[in-house]
């Protein structure tokens, strides 16, 4: 199959086999799904038609590919073995009722990598932006390598009393991708310490939230991706909302047989016991 990624990378791949499913399950079990995904995508790769913004010519290093590209490859593999329709259960954000949401994986919108970002990556130059107060921030676009680095950092922080009870959020995910921030100095102001992850995290935690959201927006604007937000109306209260489809362990499992719904707008869910509670 031919996989077109949002960065411009185009690869040929064979279908996933039983062994790769096993790897993915085992690596997810030990909380290393990024590693499992990289192993599986490498095993299925057969040729590179266009390297896009990457410097390699042969087999891609999937851990260093942009997250949007990895996601595109996962979705393509899912469609190849199980088809495009995908459904998942999710609670309504307004009333909590369980909704079965359906989407077509081959209709997801790709957000292409901006031309300037392509040039920057080809030249091996890091990305730059500014905080709302004008400080310069140097950063990279997210990859599996960043996810693994973050895991490692969080593990080390658990052993330090000052980080006890720390719950990682998107702020940690931003901090891990940042290389440096202007004027993040040590106590006596003699040295910029923003090369240390925990110093960057401390700095961001001390920023007003609008600063952080602004930075997140700027870092996302130069990246590529896939729009995974699926819109649906709640079956109970009618509230229209969007939800990102889950990429968990069930993504490569066959769909469960569903109870047919009546056409009058009423569902037959109540009469049939659910097997997935
Ligand atoms: Zn609802």
C-alpha cells in the first residue's frame, strides 16, 4: 500500500502481520507503545517514494518522524486490515451519556507541513518563536523520541521530593520539545539553565496560562498533523461536541458487533445488555 503523510513523506508498505500485532501489544503492555509503533512500522516498510522533509533516502527512522506522519501511517495500516469505518464509545461532555461515535478513517483531513517548515527541516535548522513578552524560544517538532525522553525525565523526577505528586500535562509535552528559552537563568543570574528540562518546566509553570497557550499555538502552527476530532450530537441531550478518536490498544482490534438501531430515533440499547462495560 502507498502511505501519504502530511509532511510530504510517501512510503510503500506491506500489511501488518500477526507478529507485529504481538509486538504492539507487548510494548503497549510495558508502557512503551511508541517503541512498539516504531518497530511495527519499520517491519512493514518496503520502499520510500518521497522522503519529504527528511534527510534519509532508505528506511525511515520512525522514532524521528513527525507525530503527524506516524499517525498517518497508523491510520493507513488500520484501514488496510480493518477498513475505514471506526467506532468508539465516549461519554457526552454535557450529560455523561455513553455515545457510540462513528468516523471514516479515510476521510480525516491532513494538515500539511508548511513550506517554511519543510525548508527548515531539510536544512537541519531548529524552529524559533517568541513568547508574548518577546523572549526567544528554540524548539523542535514532536516525535516518538520526545515522548520517550519525557517518560525518562518523569521517571527521574518521581525520585525527587520537590516533584512529588507532579501530574504531567500538555505543558510537560511542550517543555520536552523546547531546546532553550531566553533569560531563564540560574539563581545568581550568571547562566542560562533552560537546557535542563525541569528548569524549562518550572519556568512554564510560573507563566500565565495565556502565555503557555500562545506558545502552544505557535509551536503547533508550524507542524503538520491529522485532524482527529470527530463531531457528534449526544443521543440523549442532543449537545453537539467534538472528540479526538482514541488510538489505544483497541485501534487494531476488529469492530464489535453492534445492536441495530431503530429508525424512529429511539435506540434499542436499553433492551440489550452491553458486553463492554
Ligand atoms: Zn448528552
